[in-house]
């Protein structure tokens, strides 16, 4: 989507996304520059953070509103989570920022519970990348 096609509310949400993550040490990717230049881009905002063992990338898309979190470990494991909660952007960002330094391949299931609490419409991207699998809360033992 181009900047000129976005509503004031969408531009405000994009600003919250970039400012919140930048303040937490994330860096912007090329999508952000292209968007600011008025070029068509998807995602409209993209930020990245590394805690050493894990690289996190968060994309914000507006055409089919969603936020996508990609986690890539140095061991070659990767996970993609899709969040369809445009009205809960700030709680979702807070949850991601809260876990950014401690998430690992070993604890992602526990950490994803906090993400699910922030955004109940959470989906895992299938290994083939062509399906969204709903994520449900884990049952208490």
C-alpha cells in the first residue's frame, strides 16, 4: 500500500508501531524507507531485533490488517506468527518487547502464551507457508 492510500488512523497505528519498537532497540528495514518515499510497499512497516540466539522481525500490513512476527534461531529453526488484532496493537507490541531479550527456541511455547493473551487471534504459519493454523491457549495442568 502507498502512504497516500492510508487513512489517518492507519498512519497513526504505523507510527505507534515504529516508535514503540525503535524505543526498544529495534531497527527499521528497507520497507520503511520505500514507504516514506511514497512508493508502494508491503509490509507498510518492518522492524528487526536480535537478542543473539534469535532474530525477531515484526511486519505490519494494512491491506488485510495483520502483524506478523518471524523468529529465526541460529540453529536454523524458524517460526512465523500472524496476529489479526488491529485494535490491540499496543498490548501486542508490549508483549513482544517484553520477551525480546529472553525468547529462545526452547521457550517460545511459553512466551507465545503472553502473545496469545495480548491478541487472541493468533495463527502459526505452516511449514509450507501456505496455511494459517489457529493457536489456542494451552490447557492448564
